[in-house]
């Protein structure tokens, strides 16, 4: 379960998103960050039971910094108002499909798949789907996947067929995605539940076949 102190800290940070407040409350931040790190460690251990690609990761390989990159943003708030971790082969920067955990008061969610894949990986994924459409549809129609995630996220799709693929392909909608992700919201009540980690791992296990499919395609783009 996620403590009330952790969520309260993030709420206060949202109201006081400045360096002065953050530095004055640094001990509280370090305490709740350590709590989040412990949850990430539990998720890695649980995921390792069915996804060997993440078994040697440490929480620091997966957790995102709380500092925002404000160089090209109109919003100059220095800090994120959430905790996030992306557990995937190679860690958060590995380039593989994985499992995301987003902790934010009233806006928490879990997700998986691959977000913003580089062009070579995206093309490889589309090729894999094109040549193994029935297998991909079977993954999306699996009862456990549909129970937890419903369908792929419907975000940033091409309006026409991607270059190199026939426009009359029966399942062209599967190839138009720019991201191959699926997500599930978590309420603050979910976060407070004693079965939180088990529930999240159950959803992640339903997501594993999709990640395996995507990573098989991404592997083909890797050197060596």
C-alpha cells in the first residue's frame, strides 16, 4: 500500500512547486522517495517471476528523477508532481517495451508496452504485426488483457497507412499507432489497498505477452 504521507507530499509539492519549499522539505522528500523505491523493488521482484528480462534490475535503473527538464518548456515549474518508474530490459533508457508505474494523487495509473519508440523500432514492430497479425490480435483479445487494459491506448495515430505498407491491409488500424501502449487507472483507494502490489503484478502479467511480442521485434533492430 502507498502511505498517506507520500500522497500528501505530492499534493503539497503541486501547491508549492518551487526550489525554496522543496529544499525546506528535503527530509520529507527523501523519506517518501525511499518508500517509492521500496515499492519499485517489490515490483521488480514480482515481475522477475514471469519476465526474466527485468530480473537483474535495481530500482535506480527504473526510477525517474523528480526534477523537470524545463529547457524547452513554457512551464518552468522545477519539479514533477508524481513519482514514476519504468521497468524494462536495460532499465528506463533501454529502449524496450516494459512496465510503467505512475504515482500521482487522483491521477495514478499503470501502463506497459513501448512509448515513443525510435523509427527503426517502430518500423520493426509494424512489420512484426503485419506478418503475424493473427498472433497480435490473439494477444489483444486475450481475456486477461482485456479485463485489465481493454485495448491499446488510442493516442497519436497516423491518418493513413504508414509508408511501405498496403493501404488496403485489412487491419491497417493496428499499424497506424505511433506508440504501442496499454494503460489502466489506479484510484487513491486502490493505492491504499493492502493488495496493491499483487493487483498491479496481476495486471502486468496480463501485459507480458504484448511486451514479449514487441521486444521480439525491437531485438531485431539491436546491433549484434
